[in-house]
């Protein structure tokens, strides 16, 4: 069957290696010839869509999942995020910028009567990030954690302010699904560092406008807290990675 949609991807230094690490529900491809670099991606979960806006929103959801999986697998945000720039409608050759007005928070949802694509286990088990992306197809816990991790941005000041709240959502999500799945949450990461993170997030007196809470009633001044965003990202992504490792085992 002829493909209908192809995703055009930004050029990043490590994209060729990513094509060897990611497969299954989202396949990455890289070509480099006399015409230049051509990075693309493909998902069978786009093929039934007709409206380009719906495609754009689903592609953005897949981008968040992919970047979230990469961040969790490496437990950091040091790499250049993968950006799905355009979609190509193959039958017509029309290209459209990926410009969502909403997020398709379940990019694997299919209407009644549409058969889900099937994939080789070779790709599904290729790497931790590939396992996570493929598991997110059916697993709400993993999908939510990947989405939130994909939202972490530190490019400008507004990003850095909002990142603290996103990190706290990841913390809460991991805590919730640890309880649901009988995973010892306190054993996932250094509990004193996790507490230092949550203490800072909950105290405007500590983080100022970066905090997830506003001013409230005065209480005992906290003794153990962190104020560096890079440290907070390290703590939360390690917490999420260890949860995923436990979940997969």
C-alpha cells in the first residue's frame, strides 16, 4: 500500500544514529546525497487522516513522545531536540508546516474499522527510547511521562520558568503510577534529592516566580532545597528513567 504522509525533520548532528535506535510506531530515516541531507519520519498512525490540521496535531504529539523518550533514556536534556517541521502529502506532493493549535494527546487513537499497524519486534526492542515510544501506544503511564518530558524546554526565560511546573507534573505522575503498579517510589532515586526538588517547587519564598505555588501562609523555613534548574531536570529525569526501567522489568 502506498504511503500517504511523510514527516520532514530538522537536521541535527546525531539524527543518522537515531534512525538506528528508533523504529516501530515511529520510523526515522536519513539520506545524504548530492542533493543534500534528507531527514524524514513515518508513522502508520497518520495514514487514515485527511485533514492536514489533524495530521499536524498528531505529528506534534509524536514529536513530544519521541523527544520525551530520548530525554528519559539519557536522563538529560543535553541533545538538540528533534523537530518535525513539515508534513508531505505524498499523492499530491503538497507540503505543509507543522503548526498545531492543539495537542493530539493520544496519537495512536484510531477510528472504528481502521486496523492498527503492526511492526517487527526487532524495531520495538532496539533501544530503551524505542521501547518507550512503542509502549506508549497502549500504556497511559508511559505515554503521559513521555509527553511531559517532551515538553521540557530551557531555551528562554519563559521556558525556564514553566519548566519547574512541568518537572513537578512528571514527579507526580511517576509517584501516582508507582503506587498503581506497586513500585517502591522512594527506592527509585535518592529520596533526599527528590525532597529538595519538591520543597523548592512548592515554596515561592525559595524559587520566587519559578515556583509552582504562589504565596501562601508562612510556615517553617525549608532547610533542604535546590534552586538550579539543571539539577532539577537531572533529578526528575533520573526518577522517570528508573521508573520506566522498573516498569519494563
